C-alpha cells in the first residue's frame, strides 16, 4: 500500500514540477540575438575565438580618387626616403 501512495505522490510531484518549469519558461525573456554584445556574452571563450578565426576581411573597393591619393602618398614616402638618404650620405662625406 505504501508503494501506491509513494508512486502517486511522486507522479503528482513530477507533474507539479513540470508545471512549475513550464510557468517559469513562459515568463522567460528571450535574448535579442541581433545585438552582438548579447551574442558574445552567451558564447563560450573557445567559440568566440573560433568565430574570430573564421572571419576574414577582404579588400575594399576604393574609388579612383582614393586609389590615386594612396599611390601619391606612397610615391611621396619613397621620394622623401631618397632625399633623406642623400642628405645622410652628404653629411657623412662632409665629416671626413
């Protein structure tokens, strides 16, 4: 007779616990997965590292004007390096 009472109390306790769980789940607020900071807070450390390793950034398409500006800056740097090198060599020759 004790077995029947124990099993019936266990069954009622189980359904009561499930009801409690369902009530809590219904009131839970789902995180906004569109927000990167929320997503990062939910991931484990190794998951974040793996995601960062998979992300590769390609070359950007630059306008013609911006490409011309960058090439002119490169040429300017090379010309300035040559001028500085010549100045250093002349200073060394004058010191002898």
